[in-house]
């Protein structure tokens, strides 16, 4: 602001920037204040108004598609517009290129007034033919599925869940169960003979009926079998259609234009505002701050409803040759069912200043390593939204896919770890995230966070067996190592390492995964041995553990025998003075006994020597050992004497066996103890034991002749026939055998 010389006043000019967005008028305020070097006469605030319609937005014709008859209703889903054509039924138009709509398919009905599309089905309000259900999964060939014929005048339909709600002329509201589309069934109805239902919308537990004669009817449908009138607003004209948004019902009234009804109290709806259209209002759709009114000959009228008490027109498209009967607004386009004018496509992007809901939600990265610490960043959220410049907040919410929400947290637009994520327990985690724009509109999505496998340390080490018998030889296998590890499929190596518990490492060795002895271990010296073992996986991660090897006591019974060899012979020196003992044995001389002493040289109480058998391999040798009652048991230090008898049956027997006698036992030093046996027999008449019968045998016979057992001269070795006396009988035997020789 600049003051001319000596001037006391100046003019303030406010120059707002023009745009193409239709907003309400705005108020500007101006307050002057004193400053350095000057003062103002008044500080009173002054106000002014900025009218934002200097460059008013304009709806623009894009294209049209002429249907064979009169287009009364339109629905837009994806790339298709579905037209209810009174004369040709359902018309399916490809609108992927709005400037060039193309016919895709058709199903002819009797008199189509309106259409609603849900999933693969189009629901046709078909006048006197009732409700027609058409399969549109193949748009080029729509097919009949089922119908409900009520013999009245169905002019509007809305589908919610398993029910189709019909605006049915004089019958007002009919509720049809469509859970089986091939056989729709009447569930309930509300009939007001004084009215005529032209339009219906269902929100929550209420159906809002545009009643041609009675205005707005509000029906409680919480019990579909028994709908009940809740409230009513009588409009000043003829109600044709209704749209409900929030606490307001927007009524397209044929004579009165747009009526805005406060329905916050359904029992007492109240008029809030009204815009008197220049045409005949037959349909309305509300998007943001605008109501799009199909106003018959008045064309498409766009009403600013940001102030419900004072709705004002902001734009209009009118073709004097067409009649706007129904309208659907999707994104930047209004699709108008223009009766004989077919489908009209109007660009309404100038009015598309409303905040729209987000349409998608993504996570920049959805993979995190297992066992990541708390608050580890996983990825950043980003939102797809038709509006530019929007800002978003993100939150974890309950709903489908929220199973693992508690394990994560959101910080701004960042997803972070909030709990232990273990790959081996679970490798995919499901969360449900909500993105909300600055206007409160939101979008929810289930997302999957994948956990990557990380090589983890082994957690335990075990030995399949930790007991070994004492005195086991080198490299005796004790047991196999096995490792507990969170990771599957890992391989491990094992080693003895220094550390707590490694005291006896040197006494053992590891071969692969086997623990073996590296020296004999003596129970009496030490019966528990401590080692420290390390297991290492293929990634180099390890675990160490102290293990104990127990040595079991082995009984140490040992066998000792007083002689290793026995030669059977005759002790002549006992009977003949000056004679030497002989290594020959006569069959009838009984003095052929020999003895062995078997001793258990074990020292501990448990060192019991069990002799299980004495095996004699020499002919005509027997022992007095009796095993009929089982093994002969000898305690440590105990000796058992065994008698051996050689009783030859004839001369010329001979044996010399290193294993002539085998003693079988549990002795740890020798379980099969061999004793050599040697024996040879001569003739009964060989009194001199020289291996032949000759004159030399007469001398000992004569020296003892006529003696008997007990006599001083009796020599048992001279008793040839063994009758207990030395007499003529012995002489006769000698005479008979005279000349025999072993050589």
C-alpha cells in the first residue's frame, strides 16, 4: 500500500487467483494496525466476499451411444455401462474409451426400467415382468438365470447381500431373497395402496423409498419378513428417486427439483434445503459436495450441496433433443440414461474436487530376517489415491488377515518388528493395515510379511550313549553326537575343545560324529570322565557343552592253574627201593591219578570265576568235575582241585595233546585254558615198565612172591592180575605174555 504525498487515504485491492474448482463463496477479512513511523485512524476489521464463480466450471459432452429404445436406467462397473432400455432390455456398452463407447452385448427383456450390477449378475427392474437376473460373466453373451414375477410394476432395484429390494409401484417395497439366483423368493413386503414407489435405496436397517405420491417413506427392514414404516416426509411434488449420504436423504422430485431431507431421526425426517430445478427431476446421485440431478428436459444439473440449507446450481449440461432420466457418476464422467437419447457421457472433471477414498495400499518391502530385533524397519507404506497431494496415516486394524498384527508396529509410514519372528516356527505372517487420508477416507488391505531364514546357532548337543566298559581297547565306540538346531538340514562337525569341563579330553578322540576311547579306562582308578565338546554347523556357528563319560566296572576274575602240562605215569619209587618212576601206565594198575588246582586270582567281591566245563580230548582220561548243577563258581582267592584219571584199556595207547584238557570259564585272562596231556600204556605183565615182557620182569615178581596186600613184601606194581596177592597166577600171566614188546 502506497500513500501519495500529503494524502491521508489509500485503496487496498485484493486480487484472488482464479481456478476451475467450484467452491462456496469465501469471506476475506482485513485489519489495519499502526507501525513504525505511521498510525492508522481505525483498527476495525472490514470484510468482503470472494465469489468463486468468475470462471464457473462447465460439464462437457464427450460422446453418446444410441440404444434401440428408451434408456431409463444406467449402472457403471469397471469398463462397462449397463443400460436398462425399455424396448430392448439390457444393453452392455464398453466404455473403456469414453470418447468411443462400443456395443458389447444384449439381453432382451419385456420393459427394463433400471439395472443394478453385483458380481457376475445384472438385476433388472423389468416393469410388469418383475425382477430379471442375468448372468453377465461373458459380456458378449449375457444369459438368463432367474426371475421373480410379481405382476406389478418394478421400476427400481437395489441389491444388498442376499436380498434385492424392489421399488414396485403400487406395491411399494418388496424384499426378494436372491441367495439362489435361479429361484428368487419373496421374503417380505411393505404395501401402501396410497403410494407408488419410483425409487429405493437401502442403508443399514432402513429402506428409503421415493414415493411418487407420498414423498420419502422410511421403512425399517431389520426383519426382512416384516418391514415396518418408520417415518415419512411428504414432498411438495412427485418423488422419483432418492440417494442417502450420511444424515441426509437427497430426493429427486419431479416437480420440486432437489429436496434435502434430514433423516438423523428416521421417525421424524425434516426438510433441510431445496433447489427448484428448471426441469423434471427423475434421478439423483451425490458425490462429495455435489448432487448430480437428472432433470429430464432440463438435462444434467450439478448442485452444490456443501451447505445443505442452501443448495445452489454450479453447472448444467442440456441437450434440447434428449431427456436426462438417470445418472451415474464415476471418476471424471457422468453417464446419463437419456431416454430416447440413449447413453450420454459427460465430462464433469471440473467438479471432481471431492476427496475420494484411497484405492490401494502397498509395502515397499515385505521381507525381514528372522530374529530381527524390535523396531527393525521392514518397509514403507505407500497409498494409491485418485487425489493428488493427499497425506495418509497408517494403522493396524482388526479384520480378515489380522492374525499376526501384534508382532508388528507402525511408526509413521514405516512397518517395524514388534516381536520375535522365527522362520522355523512360521515363515509368513499376516497383518491387516488401514490407510486413512487427511479427510478421513480409508482403505484396508491384508498384507503378508515373509520371514527369511537365517543360519542360527545350534542350541544343544547330546551323546547317544555316554557309558563304556573299563579296559575297552583303543578306538572303542562310545556313542554318536547329535545336535539340536533351529535350522533344518544343517550339517555339523564335532571337536574336543578346552574350557570348563575339558579335564579328560586327552583320553578320548572324535571320529566324524563318533566319540571313541583314546586309552584304556580303569574303573578302579576313575569312573567318571569329563570332556568339553564343540559342535559347529556348516555356516561356522557353534555350541559348546561339557559332557560326562561313565566307565562301568567289569568283573576281573582271572584263572590260574598250577600246571600247564600233565604226563601220566607210574610212581615206581614209592614201591621199589632204588627204582625210577616210569612214564608208562599198565591197564590194570590203578595208581594213575593226577591233580590240577584251579584258582580265582580276582581281588574284588564281584570278580566271580565261573567254570562252565572241563573238556577232555585224551582217550580214557576222566575227571571228577561235576557240572550237572551248573557252573562251578569260585570266589576271589578260592582254589578248586580237580582229579584226572588215566585208565588205559589195553597196551599201546598213546597221546600227546597240547589241548588235551580245556577249562572253559568267564576268566578275562583266558576263557579256554589249555593243559597239555601226555600218556602211554604198556602191557600188564611189563613189571619193569620198560615197554616189553622179558626176563627182567621175573626179579620184582620173585621178590614179592607169596605176598599179599598188607604184607611187608607186597608190591602192587608186581600184582599182574590185580587180585591182591602175588602168586602163581601172576607167574602164569607173565609166562603167557613173555616176549611182548611196544617196539
